[in-house]
């Protein structure tokens, strides 16, 4: 694929066609500006995988030409991959103060705190990241300090919205900067690249005030302990909960590392100045049940999270009992439904009441619904609209909405497509390499490499191991030792072992004189024998390991 230096290009490497792992590139004059670098969470088809990272292969020969990485906000799907992939990029990183405070805490855990140059950017102050100039525009989202980016380049303006909503009463942090949005639209915008998360939701997204009122209603009825889980970085929600706790005479206890990290970052960035003293989790037993409001991280049923351990009754300090209540003040991210249902089910089974956003108005979205998107298009009036941040269905819905808003050129894009924004006309000019990676120990490896493939096969088909002791002439000296795991149940396994022993004795007796000295060939015949027996008896294709000892 070829492009000219004066071409202004846009390339989504992640997030266009999926929820998560947002990575976007802009090109001009041989330089690349990266916007966001997020992760995705593994699903059930990825055993042993703790993080999914974007593949940045496309940048391999452009590393020296990366002008910088600008982060729109502090959510994992926008900055979570920085600690894993920054060593490859080695470029300056820009963001608002809360975003960088969260990132700094993560970098510390990865031993990168002093290495990554972090450049705080205040709102409404253009910063030169040559040949680009980038200005942060205040937008409300479900995290403090979120920003849309005004990218000025090639005499044009691009508005990269990041995640946003309109909320006249966000409870913490500022409202979306409507005046600046109007001025931007009046000055002329070439392209708007934006959030499709709620492009299928009619109406407008409710205010955080609605969630706060719903939480107050729900909590004031409760007589036992109340535990709530929400996104740890939703500091406005934490703030609402602190206020609600005060109104109903409860004290607040935070449980979970992610929550404490978010609170620290918020304090560092000048938020939470008037918070009351919080209870220490060590004091759980001594707090009267009706006086406790517990906030725990893990709203998505994450296996090791505090809420999951509390739900399963395995948390070392916090134990709920019949008559207590748990509120899920969050939405389910697609793919996490069954993990969340498992936690809720375990709670209900122990007599603990569970309330989620379907039962009561205790959560509001941080993303724009269709009415909000229309209002944004009316202010910005871009020449080109590029919906990102969504599955193909959401992106398609956003494309249709932008077309109905009379945007002259609407691009329905997928990860890896390269589009020329300027000079006109806008046009798709090629494809960039994309993919997914993960980490194994300290290495970053392709997601669908041999490690994951092996684990998936083990999960689906189980494993058989066999040890054979042979003499110099390839004859069995003792009965083979055979062990299976996960291929069939224990009852059937003893029949299998008996049949396998006979089959292996027969196979060894029939070994041709030419191959019985060759361990590799003997292994292959033995493995084949065991595999076909496993197929016959259990209908499975297990991973087979053979050990041959010679005496
Ligand atoms: Zn977000």
C-alpha cells in the first residue's frame, strides 16, 4: 500500500467492529499520531489469557515516525495496553491529569513509571505534536477528565470524540463544553470520528443525577448490609454513593485494588476534596449491618475481583449473609453476561437480594444515545463522519444516523482499513495489518499462538500420558503406565486403561525390526494407538504424551 506524504489518513487498528481495544492512527507528512491504546478482556474461548492486546505490526517500520500517543480518557479499552506495548513505541504520551494519574499507577506496577514521558494537557489549550496540533475538549463520560480531541493538521480540523455523553448534572467534574463544540462546528470540521456504543438506543442518555436518585431509593429500603459494585473508575458514581450513604446514615467501605487506585488518582487530580473518612475493610466485622455501605470492584464478574469473591463467599474479610443486598450499578459488557449471572446466582442462593439496572434505575450510561448523536452532528456538521467504538451492528446504526444528519461522506469502517481524509475526495486506499496479542510471562505473543491452541485442546479433549519401558530389542519390559485427565469420567477410565494396555502390548509386539530402536517412530505408533482408542471409547481427540525409557 502506498500513500503520499501530503495525504491525511485515518487508520483504526482496533475498536472499529468491536467493543474494546481502541487504537487509532492519523498520518500526515510521514508522521503518525496514535489516539488511544486499549485492551480487550478475554472471553471463555481464551483459557489462561488475562489480557487481549492489539497487534501493532503495521507500525514496525514506522516506529521512528510516531509523533505521540494521545489518550482520550482513562478506561482500560482506551489506555490499558500502554504498559504492555509502550516499550515498542517509545513515544511521548499525552492526556488529561486524571487519565495520566491512572496510567501512572499502572506503569508503576510494570516497572515503567520513570521511563514513559507523560505530558499533561489541560482543556482548551492546543499542544504541538508536529505536524499535528491537538486540543483537549471537555466532554462528560463515566470517568473524570474525559476529552474529545480537536486535531488540527493540513489546514483542516478533525474532531475525534472519544467516549462521551451530554449530562447537565454529572455530579462530579465538568459538563460537556457546548460553547467550544459550537465554535468548532462554526470554524469547519473535515471529519468527526466518534462513539457508536449507544447508536441503537433511542432518545437521550439520562443524567448521573437519575442514577443517584435511583440508588437513594433502593438503598434506603434496606435493613441489612448493602454492597454495591460499579466500574472502579466511575468516580462520579462513587461520589453519588458517598452522598447517598450520608443521607441514609451509612458509612462507606471500599473493597478492591482497582477502587483504591481510582480514588488515589482522583485525589491526585483535585477531585474528592470533601469526602468523609472511609471505613477500613479490616473493620468489617465490627460495623453494624444496617450502618454499612460497601463498594466493591468487579461489576463484570471478573474471576479474581472482590465482588466475585464476596458473591462466592470466598472473600477473606467480607462475608454477606441472608437479608443483605447487593446492587449492580453498571451495565453488562457483551461477553460477560454468564460470569455476572454466576455471581448473582451464588448470592441469591444464600438469601442475599440482588438488584441490577433492569430492576431499578441505579445506572446510567456514559455514552450518547441517538438523540445525543443527532445534537452533536448538528453542532459539528462534519464533511466526513467515521463511526468507531462499536460492533458492526452499532457502527452500521451510527452510519445510517450520520447519513440522516446529512453528513456528505460517511465511512463504514472496520479495523485495518486505511482511509484518506484529505486531499478530497475521501477514499479507502488500502489495508493495514491487524490482529490480537496477549502476554505469556514477560513476552508479548500472538493471541492464537501455540500456547492458547494447546490449552483450548486440553480443555475440549483432555490429555493422555503413557510411559513405556522397553529393552534393547524394543520389547516391553513391564506393563505400560497410562493416565488420562479430562478425556472421560473415572468409571470408564479404568476400562480404557485396561484396553489401552492390551492395545499397546499388541502394538509393541508387532513393531517392525527396523523401527523398534527408533524412539520417535515407536512414540508415534503408540500415540496413534491411544488416540484411536480414545476416539472409539470417548469420541475425543486428546493431547497425548508418550515417554519411552530404555533399559
Ligand atoms: Zn470509556
